[in-house]
C-alpha cells in the first residue's frame, strides 16, 4: 500500500518531507491515531490571548491540589 500524507491542515501534501520519495510505504509509518479531541487547542489559544484565564486555571488547579484529601 502506497501512501501520500497531508497533515497539519495544510493546503498541499507533505511530499517535500519524504526526502526524495514519491510515496510512503506502510513500513515508514511509525504510529497510530488512538483518539480525537476536538477543540482542545482552543484552551491554549485562549490562555495566550487572555493571561488572566491562565492564572485563574492555575489557581483553581492549585486550590484543588490543596483541598484534595487522600
């Protein structure tokens, strides 16, 4: 099975990354997708756009760590 990849929401394929190959063989594939978490990246974008949100999340996690009983 020959494969041609297109990742990271690019408009073109990744053939420049193949180092002279036109297609990938199955033996070139290293990993598998095990899950899909849509919109998780929006949290990172929001914390960069709104630093107060980052501190609120960190403070909430710190508070939870302090009041957690074990």
